[in-house]
C-alpha cells in the first residue's frame, strides 16, 4: 500500500504542452524512454519475448497515432502512455497486464469502401 | 654515507615492483577519449544494422532524412547508439542530432562514452 501511495504521489501532473511541436517532442521522449525500459521490463516481468519484437509492438502503438494533429489529443495520448510506462516500470502492473499488452496485435483502422463511405455521409445528413 | 646507501636500497627495490607492468597502467591524465575513426566505424555499424538501412551504403555525411528515416527511426537509432556506447543522451541533445555527423561529434565530445 505504501509503495502504491508513493507511486501515485510521484506521478507527473497532466502537463499541457504549449504548442504542437512541443507535444510531438514529448511523444518522442516517451518513445525513447519506452525503448530504453524494454530490458528492465523483461527482467521485472520474466518475459520471453525478443527485444526487437517488443520494440516493434511499441512502435506500432506510436504509429497508430501518427496522424494526430490536434495538440490536446496528442497530450492526452502521451499522458496515458507515460502513466502506463510508469506503472510498468514501478511494478504496479502484474505479469498478465504486460503479457496482454505485448500479445495484443494492433490492426490498422479499417478503410471504408466507397459504398460504406457514401452511406455514412448519407446518414450523417439525416 | 649511511643515508646514501639507504637511498640506493630503496631505489633498487621500488622499480622491481612495477617492472614489466608499465604498459598496463593507464594514466588518468592521458587522453582516453575514443578516436574519431573508431567512433565513426562503430556508429556506421550500428546504423547499417538497422532494418531500414539494410542494403544502403551509409556514409558519415548523410543526414537521417537522406537515409529516408522518420523521427521514430532516428529515435530507434539513437537508443541503439546509446546502448553501444553505454551512455544516455539527454533530451535537449537528441533534438539537435539530425545526422550521422552530429551523432559522431556528440559521442566524440562525451567523455563517458566507451
């Protein structure tokens, strides 16, 4: 319990970035920190993945949000990522949380076919 | 007379302890930074091992953009370089590094790189 409280107290506040480039830099910083903590996570949670596999999974996670151009959304995503990483390296997660993260495959957002897109536009007007 | 003989005794004994080892001792005043050639070779090896650079010829004058690497790729490469040299590049420096040349010059001026 006490370690939990300590972790919550030392969590960073929800930072609001001044501009879009600042928010993007924040995300790159998070990405570097995530890559650096891969060996630590393997050791803490006794994982049997390849380092390169795990790095690819983290990268897929970041590429998923690569087309965000809204500063506030980027800040929100970065904050979630920072918190998750912090929890993982502070041993606030259990092994199954971490395994679930690395087992889950990210599928790219489904491209709507022409007909579906047309229907969507049609229903949006109603 | 007595002091001279005592001195000679000490002088004879002292070098015996160090004999043959002088080449294994590194003086801390000497310049132990890595040579430019070694740094360049090791960095080029790290970069050419990266997936997206496989099959490309990487030269020290290339920027990451010329190698068709995006921001995540360059972060990947810098983390690999950090692991190779056993250092951690601070965030404000990472923003300034945009080419192979920048990486080499940063490692060259970092005394803890090994």
